[in-house]
């Protein structure tokens, strides 16, 4: 790609990015264990949140029935 028609900002960005293109980051060895650990605790939290929203939804439905509003 030629530099013709590029703004000064685009030229500067290209210059800065060329320095990083030669050395891409290596993935860390801790990535997979961190993802698995996050997935495990999120699974536990998801169950608790679903239970709480079910209870709160039922309470809301009961309250709306008591005051006479219907869906």
C-alpha cells in the first residue's frame, strides 16, 4: 500500500504500528487455566442468579395479582 493520499495522522499511525508488527505478543501459559477457572465460578454464580430471579419474579407476579394488575 502506498503512502499517497494518507493524512499525516494515518502516516504517523502506520509508522507506530510497523514497530509492533515485527514482534507479536506470545500467549501466556496461564491463559487456559484462567479461562477455565472463570468459567467454573461463573457456572456456580449463574445458578444462584437464576434461582434469585425466579423467586423475585414469582414475588412480583404475586404482588401484581394482589393489587389487581394482570399481564
